[in-house]
């Protein structure tokens, strides 16, 4: 049985899967492998896309332990108004 460390292209295959899957569809995510653990970092525009990272990796790479450190950044939301008293 081969381990994830035996595949030098695994992190790029994971990143490519996240880019091309409609549930994530993000170019700016970073993927780091340490043994059988995969760390995904970066920002996405919605909680649905963040959840998509978990789903895609669980479906395509079930042997890996995921650490989803992706942050959600709301795009286009107006900043809260400041009030002065």
C-alpha cells in the first residue's frame, strides 16, 4: 500500500480538484501535505464553498486527514456604520 507521501504531485492534484469542482471553484487556496494530513488555507466567498472543500477532499481523497483552515470573506458587504455620540 502506498502512502500519500509517495505521490509527489498529490498536493497539486488536490488543488486542481478544488479549482475545478463547482462546489469550491477557487484558485487561491493553498494545499500543504504532511504525511497523511492535508492542510488547506486561503479565503473563499461563502460558507458553502468552505464546506465544499471538506466534501471534495472527503470524496476524492478519503485516506487523508483534512485540516480545513479556509476563511470566509464576505465580498461586497457594506461595512457597519459608525455612530458618534
